[in-house]
């Protein structure tokens, strides 16, 4: 059994923006993430290579994580302009000072003509519709986890991105965590023998999400870590949990 406890504190855009954003060339590549080369397969089946180019990025949702994305994007030389997108005037006011060099928009539709790529850090229930709108407009998308709040919606996003030749990436930030890299190194060295069972324990609950349950909110981290460690994905998935509200147990399907 492997039990791993990893603190997400401080993990943000810099941890999963290693591929950069720019002019797309449709072919698989090796992506450099924080100086460490790693083969990657994105949610849209293959990575898209991005050549060095200045790019305008919009961040939808200026809450706890959105603010971190904005701060880090401003530090990336290839990002020429960052736009903040949020329907709450008070949140926009915090970013819209001239000294910040940011563009501010109250909705994604107004921002679309001014950006090349979009980071979605809105409440989970809005991930699917916002990501679909951005993809339909020809924009590359990085969406925070959970990607959507239903498997069917996630599959539609994957199909849309593949159809349009766009990059759709989920914020699986732990795949760029040094502790996770080290754990995979140990596993692949053979030191632990054949891995038959992995158990994960959530030690830091982070920000509470009121519109999704714990499986949608936190389990994506554990699943992505396990997929990364083993360099494979499950042939089937079953998820269940008791509920104090009396909800029945559910089985969530995978994209087939």
C-alpha cells in the first residue's frame, strides 16, 4: 500500500502552464514542466505544440484561485495581456486599476474578441458551459478541476476541442508536484515491486465548494496522481460514498 499526503498550498498556474500558449501545431510533443521533461497526453487525446508567441489570456473567475492565475500569468513573458472576467463589480474593481495593466470584463462574451486562451476558475457548476463557449469561439482552454460536474458534459468538451484542434487542459496541478515526480521515480525504479494497491488520504481540504460534493471537488486530484504514477488510466471506474442527506450511492461512467 502507498499512502501519500501532499499539500496543495501555493500550487497554481505556474505548476501546469509549462506548455505555454501560442500558435497551435497539431502533433504530440514532450512538454517541459518546471525544467523536468515529461511525456504528456492531454484530456483531448494528444497535446498540441505551441510555438513561442505572445498570447492574450483571459481568467474567468477572480476568486481565490483565479487571483493566483492572474498573478502568475502576469509574470510569464509570452503572455502579452491578461484579462480578468467576473460578473461581480467588486471583484473586478480590485484588479482594474491602471497600474495593474489588466483588462476587465463582466462576462466571457465581452472578453472573447480580446483573448487567445481562457483559464476558467469559476464555480464548478459553470465550468462546462464556460469552457464550451470558449472552445466554440476558437479559444484554447485551461479549466480548473473538476473539469465539469458530469461525465457527459466532460465528453462533449473533449469532442469539441478535438473537432476544432484546440487544447483543452484540466488543472491537475499535482502532476507537476516534485513529491509526485519523486514517487513515480521510486515506483519505476522497481524499489517497491509490483504496485497492486494505492490508498490516498486527503490531509488538506482546502477551499470548501458549496455546489459540488467531495468526489467532484477533491477526488480528481487523487485520480490524476494515480494515473500519473502508473502511466495508465483505469479500464473501468466505480465511485460511491455515504451521504448524510440520504442520497443513493451512484456509479459515475467514464468517457468510452
